[in-house]
């Protein structure tokens, strides 16, 4: 029951980040700015963004349930710091990119986010193979998103 409760709590925390980030994204998309950008040829179809984030939303909390069980939060301070950092960076990227249209700063920021999630992936694999594999969708998606951000920054 402990891991299940931890998983549910992490889903809710991560959903908060996605919800706040989604508000920034939708406001930014409403301006038409994104639609006028020179997008990369490897830009995934629109539906893949929802599919990717749904997958991440279901898998990343699995890893966090292994790394940050609710009964051991105080003894996991470095992991907790990385988790909080990725939460903040996840939300902040949407604001920088879609609201402020700062493609260069958002590129630096998403690169930092990928490094943080890479560190969480590393620690997840050390904790349990299931936790490690549960982090991979997030890390892979961040690599794709970083490449899209880099192209947009360079070409616009």
C-alpha cells in the first residue's frame, strides 16, 4: 500500500506541474506566435504531444514512488531537491517559451531540465530497474523537445 499511495501522490504533484504548464502553453498558442514559427521537419504531429505527456504522467511517478517514498522524504533530500527542480523547470519552460517567446533562454532552461531528469534517471536505475525504465519516457521526450527548441531558436 505504501508504494501505491506514494505513486498517487506523485501523480497529483506532477499533474499540478503539467496543469500549470498547460495554462502557459494554451495562452501562448492562442496568440498565434507558435503557428507562425519556422518549425523543424521532424516536428511530431500534434497528437503525439498529448500521448507523450500521458505516458510520462503515468510512468515518471512510478520512478518517484521508488526514489521518494512518502515515509522516507527527509532521508532523500538530494533526490527531493532534484524532483522539486524538475517540477519548477518543467513549469518554467512553458512560461519562457510560450508566454515570453524566449526561445534562447528556454533552450538553456530545457537543457538544464534534461540534465536534472537525466540525474533522476540515473538514481532511478540505481534504486530499481523498474524505476529506471519508468524515467526513460520523460528523458527521451526531453531530448526530442530540446532538439525542437534548438531548431526554433536557430531558425526564427
